[in-house]
C-alpha cells in the first residue's frame, strides 16, 4: 500500500481534501487509475484488498473509493457494505469487467455511487468520477438541509408549545382573579400529581400531561357564579350541583386546545370521580377511572384540605394524612394514596410547601375539594 501524492486540494466549493483510495489486487490497474486521479488533483492511496482499503480509511477519510469487485480477503461488495456502515459520506465506485456489469448494477442498490467497466476509457472515467462526486455533494447538501429544516421545525414546535402553554396559563390566571382561594392551589395540585406519577414510575411524556392537567384541572370554575364560588357558608344542594359542573365545563373549554394532550384533558374531566363509583361526572369506578385522574383526585383533595378555604380553615397535616388513609379504597385508589404517602415520607413532596393552612388548627372538613 503506498501513498501516491501528498498534495491535497480541496473539493471545489467545499473545504474537503480530494483524497481517494484505489483498491485492486492488480498493481498495474491500480497504477493506471492512480495516475489518472492524480492528474485530476486527487491524493491517492492504493490498497490491494478490501481489508487494506478499510485500514487506509481508518487512518484518513476519503471522499471517494474506487474498488475492484473480485479481490482476496474482502471483495468489492463486502468493502462497499463496510464503507456504507462506517463511512457513509464516502462515495464508492466499483470497477468491473463487462461480464460483471449486472453485479455492479446490483451494487447501486446497496449504495454504490456508480461503476466503471474495464478496459478504461480515461475520459469516461474522468466524467463518471466527476458525476459521482457531484451526486455525493448533492446528497450531503440535501442531508444538511434536512437537518437544518428539522432543527428549525423543532424550534418552532417548542415555540408553539410555549405559546400554547402561555394561553392556557392566562386562562388559569383568569380563574384565580375570580376565585382568589384557588391561588396556588392548581400549581400545588400539579406538583403533587407530578410527584405521585413519578413515584408510580410513569414515563416522562405521561408525567408532562399530568403536570399540565393539574395546572388547569379547575379551569371550568370560570363558568361558576362568583357568589357560589366564594360563598363563606355551606352550599345549598343547587349551589353544590352548580359548582360541580366545573369538570365538564373545563373539559369543554379545553377539548379543542388539548387534542395532543388527552391525559391532561382527562384530569380536567375526571378529577372528581371516586374509586367507589360515587363521583362525578361519569360515575366511573376503580380502574375504569383513568390513572391520571385517580392521581389528580388525591393531589386535589390533599391540597384542598390543607389549604384555607372561605368555608373553613385549613386541616392540619396529620389529620389530612389520616383522612386520606381512611378514604383509601373508597374515595381514592389505594395504590395512589400509598404512592403519595411514600413521597411525603421520602421528602419528594416538600412539607414546607404544603398549603398554607396545614399547620393551622382546624376542624376536619368534609372530605373533598369543591
Ligand atoms: Fe375540582
């Protein structure tokens, strides 16, 4: 194997050196090609087999490999396959006798750029090499362009998602203006739900939807009268029914916006379902209630209890925990309650961030959030 020239010119229009490897077990044929390629400004390395050619490429990459089909050790087809895997940017041209043209054509399907037939007509070789390199340049340019496009599309998709989340966030803020007692509630429900989902080992995409679902779970309260929303005393049956329309109202508001986040939408609709089937709006029971909603139900009730509400003070933390345990299996999915309590024990839920009323003495309120 010999290096036939050290003068390396760049490929016109690029910074790539014009390096090629000529592979043939017949030294005479190699030299004919090398002379030709050098005459065209290439730096050439010669190899007597596919194995030697791979060694040459490992030492220094080349833009072009001209290889014979029949060689000892590793033949031209085997070399082509290896180059496609290891050096996909290197163009491969096969050198073949006329009798082997059908094999060479098959090699095009395996990624060869072109083939040359022996005996060589030098002008033809020159023209085919130029064509092959031009084809390679276009392929690489096209790939770079695709990569650039994909990057641009990804940036735009991220921007769209940010804008989308901002519009949802402004809806949530509109609700907070109307119902100051929900201030911080949705964010805490989102946090607790996220921790529960992670504790249960759910995957990142699901956790993201649950996080969003928590932030917007009560959005339907926008449709509830303020006099009912902020009523200090107990609600009448009609008022309670009115306020409990919020899961379906929220689901209707967000349905067109959350088509790509169906789990977040389920949280909105089903966070007041109960494990025993006595919840609203669909009266689903047990595992028929989607997991994301079973998670949100525990997070929502925990935060509603530990926070100060217009109709009652906050419930102390230990009393809330006791109540969650008592209602596990009736109102709540026991696995979700266990996950929540273990997250509380492990510190995954920061006790200092728990709702503002949790340390205040208070009466044990009826279980559940309005
Ligand atoms: Fe709710």
